C-alpha cells in the first residue's frame, strides 16, 4: 500500500513548488499555520498534505532594493517592529500587524500568510455540525448565502489587516510561480468573490512584499473589533497621503475584497468618504450590524483625515 503524504518541511523554494505541483489536488502551503490549522479543525480546509514553507531561508530576508523596502514573506508579524526602516517610514504597518490576533499568534503568524488568510463570515466560521444543521452556505458547497438569502454571491469578509495598510501604500508582491519571479500590485490578487477571494495560483509562493520608500507616506490606521485583545476585524480602515498629495483610502472587513478609493488633497473629503461607504458591500455577517459598520466607516475616515491634517 502506498502511504499518503501528510506533511513536508520544504528546505528550498524549488522543493516546495515541485511537491505542490506533484500533489496539486491535495496540498496546501503553511507558513505560521495560524489560519490554515484553525480552518482545518473547523472542517473548512480539506487539504490532506501540508507543505510547510517556514524553513525556506530566502523567504526571510528584508533589505533595501533601489527605492523599495523588500520584506520577506516569512517575517513574523511580531518581528516587523524590529526593522528600523519600518519603524521610521511605515509605522501604520506596524500598528496593523500589532492589531492582528494575540501576542502568541503574532510570534508565529507571518506577513505573507496574513495577506492570504481566508475570508470570514459568521455563518461560515462555525463547526461542521453547525454548518450542516443550517444546510451549509455558498462558501462550503451549499446553494444559498445564509446572510442574504441570495443564491449568487458570497459576501464573506476580507479580514487581512496588514493588506489594508499595504495596499494604501501601493505595495507590490514578488510571486514565484514555477520558478519564475513576477512583481504585481498586492491589490490585484483579490477578486471580490467571497467563495474564491484570490486570483492567485495555488502553487505560487509570495517571496516578498515591496514598499516604496520614496513616496514619504503619512498613514492613519484604524480597526473596529469586539475585543481589543483578540478579534478579527469588523472594519479596518487605512488612509494614506503621499508627498505629492495623492490620497488612498482602503477598507477591510466590509466586503469580500479590500475597498479602494483614490483621490487628491484638493478633492472634497466628504465626497471621498461617501464613495468608500457606497463601494463597501456590507451585509449582516458580523457581530456588529450592517448599519453600525456602515456608520463607522464615516466616523473612522473622518477621524483619520483629522489626524492626517
Ligand atoms: C484567534 C485568532 C485570531 C486572529 N485574528 C486575526 C486578526 O485580527 N487579523 C488578521 O488579519 N488575521 C487574524 N488571524 C488569522 C491569522 O493568524 C493571520 O492572518 C496570520 O497572519 C496568518 O499567517 P500564517 O503565517 O499563520 O498563515 P498560514 O495559516 O500559514 O497560511 C495562510 C494562507 O496563506 C498561504 N501562505 C502562507 N504563506 C504563503 C506564502 N509565502 N506564499 C504563498 N502562500 C502562502 C497558506 O497556504 C494559506 O492559504 C487570527 C487567527 C486566530 C487563530
């Protein structure tokens, strides 16, 4: 009898990608494992073969390259604050990383894993037994969205806190796919479809996250959650202005993908805020009501603009 592989600790990128291609239907990469393993216990993650990429050294390097700071995807959220460039130029990213989960989880969770953590919904992040009792939802092979009663769209929430700030700062990611490296805007990998929230080849690996140093960003980050100590986002906001007065507003926790609104300092602040509120497809799938979260977008964005001025 051939024994099925359950776990591999890959030593190199090439080995991880080779193994992934050889087990395309049954594998999942894990970095810190703080998202994948919890989903596995809830019966929301079916991969039987885990390829652990946490030992691949070339994913751990952080360095300056031209006008960019390149952060290795395996850098742990808790270690980001040790980087002097991040402290000096991107404090809002550190704030976002610090708002993820709890101290112990942040010592294991990685930045790359955070960008790809699974969307969430009060009707999906439940036990197998609970989901079966309600007849399952669109995100787990059911035929109805329990939050809206609709049959077409899944509105599971995009919850990565660091992605919201990174997108507001025009971050790119370096992706290795079949040993070829490409650099794409982080924003471009999110689809807006709650069932398959990412346009990202399953065997691809994020090598690094790249932040422009020359734009001299000023950012304000805010997160609404039930408990300050440990909770996923009910609403995350980032407002960033660069040195030439370009504004980028990004919202998380209120749509299946990050909501992005761009403008300039000459634009009416109220108009930008109202665009952001209109764009967010908020449904009742969180501990806070749809109406409250909608209201809070305006409150947080107004406060962010005041702080930036
Ligand atoms: C109690 C609790 C609270 C949490 N609270 C928050 C929160 O407030 N905010 C938040 O954003 N998250 C939260 N999380 C989710 C999770 O801890 C974080 O998103 C974390 O950063 C995920 O990183 P990881 O390295 O553990 O990812 P993993 O679980 O290892 O992986 C997550 C996904 O990314 C893929 N992946 C990982 N690294 C790479 C890579 N380099 N290239 C390609 N694919 C990769 C994996 O295949 C998987 O699909 C919480 C989790 C728990 C258990």
